[in-house]
């Protein structure tokens, strides 16, 4: 019992020290200019490349431990790093460095009748806590975006990627120090103990300004339930592709296969295919057979089951499920309104696409589907900050306040009003 108490006291003390150091680092970053932050990002990128061997060795250890715990191939895919992915991490940091600066300049300016000049100016949030699961590349993405937006960050990665995340964070800290920035601007919680998450959710005595969770339903639910600081969250990616009766068949085949099978483990992977009843005779069978031939298990409604005996029956739970695997639910719906109604009931407000050559149907879908990202004639796998020109993203926010869609550097800022006068007083 006493050992547990000591461990808990050690965790609390460690997190408290990290919070104090992060707040101090945030003050340094807030005084930096865009040239200094760009130099820091370039140094971080170079350090990641220089430490490739150490990062891959650490990742091999994580993969070994995951295999010993019985993790499946989809989980391993999210966890695995290669030389190519380390280079991609470094390139992602470089891409963030070259983005336009999200801070300093006035978003809007106006002069009141009394002569007061008012400007709304973008500023850093301060200290951001990011809690994420198995993808170790999030460590680099989060660090880059926080440095770009002049925020300090405390990272708590998943226990399954702890070795990888430590190696990436160590490289990033080295890069920061190389240009005179405090290493504490990017910190990683050094323990997998869940008590650390609780301390972060409590805000570390005011050190953390906002929490961003990135992971599965259980993580998001815990964060939203227990957080005592604001949360910028995304829910699961139960994404849909609706193929309208006016769809071009080849375009539909390309988009559906890419949406589902390009990478089945990402949050932008499509989980449900909706097919217009009026076009099902032309569209349904080719789409289902293409998915099966690509190695995807299909679970369908009664109409879809008539297409091929390999189609498994779908129940209501399938319409709610984010598989993150080579499985897709397929349903025939009554036109664009039927698709919209299905998405409203079962979707997660993440990313949904319509395939059609009918501009009216497309605009109806884009206007009425209440998701963070809606697409016309494009794959749901474009739900990615880099594809939006953000360089990287911490997650896809599905809420309605502060940020929605890919969370990039600008979404990690807030604003203040700067008022300039010449002796005005209020009567």
C-alpha cells in the first residue's frame, strides 16, 4: 500500500514539475517571432532525421511488446514506423515551418466614433495537454503545430507507443535547445500509469489551458467526463460514402475503394456505404464485388445480401461501428434524403462523401449533412490536415465550438482585442 502511495506521489510531483516548466516555456514561446519559431521547427526536423536509428529501434521494441500482448494487424499498422515514415515525420515538421504564421497580425481592425482603434489579434492559447493513443507520429505532429502556434505542450502518448514517443520527443527537445528554445516547450509524460491522465485532466493546478484527446471512444469519453479544463475533442470516425443514382460508376468504384481500403485504420476511412435505391440495379453489385475482391468483408442489409452469398447480414450495431479494419457496412437508401437521415442517426459528425453528377443532389448533401468535413466526388481519406494544406493536424474536431475539422496551427490559437486610444474616457 505504501509503495502505491509513493508511486502516486512521484507521478503527481513529476506532473506538477512538468506543468510549471511548460508554463515557463510558454512565456518564452509567446515572445518569439515567426522567424525564430521557423528555425526551431527546422532544427526539430533535422534532429528527427538524425535520430532515425534510435526512433526505429524504440519502435521495434513497442511492436515486440504489442505482439506479446496479442495486438492484431490493424493495431500494429497504426503503431509501426519505417524509415519512410520517419522521413515523412521530418517532412511534416518542415511543412509546418513553411506555413503562414497564425499569430500576431490583426484579423480585423476598426475605429469607433470616439476615435478608439480596435484590433482582434491572434495569440497562443498557452499550454496544451494532448492525450493520444497508438500512433507515435502524433508526437511529431503535435510538437510541430504547438511550436508553430507558440504554445508549450505536454504529451501523454499511449502506453503501447511509449518507447517510440520517448525517442521522438528526445530528438525534438534536442532540436529546440539547438536554437535556444527551452526543451520543456515539448514534454512527454514519462509513465504509462493512468494516474498521469487524471492529473492532466485536472489541469495541473492551472498549468494546462486546454486538453486535446486523440484516440478511441473510451479515451474520449473519459476525457469529456473527467476534464476540469476545456476539451477540444473528436469522436470516432464513422464515415460514410453515399453513391447517388446519378453517380459515374467508375468514379464511384475508385472513391469507395480508396475511402475504405487505402488505409483501413485511419479515422477518415469510410465504414458505411450507402447506395441510392433508384440506382442500385446499376451500382450496387459492382461496388459490392469490388470491395470483396479487394479483400473487404461486406456486411449488408437484405437487398445487399442478394448481390453475393459472401455478404454477411448487417444489424443495427454495424451502422454505428467504426471498424478500423477491412470491413464495410452497406445499405440501400431512398435517395439523398435517405442518406442524410441515415448519417444523422448513425454518423459521428466526422467525414461524409457523396458521389454524384447531379449538382442539386450534391449541394443538398453538402448543405444538410452536419459533419465536420463533407465532400463531393472525393475520398473520405482526404480527412487529413496535410491534405487541407495545414502541414499536419492533431485530430479532426467534431464539435461545434472553437474549432471544427482538422486541428492545425491556427486552431491552436485564440485572440485578444488590442485597443489604442488617445486619452479617451467613458462618459
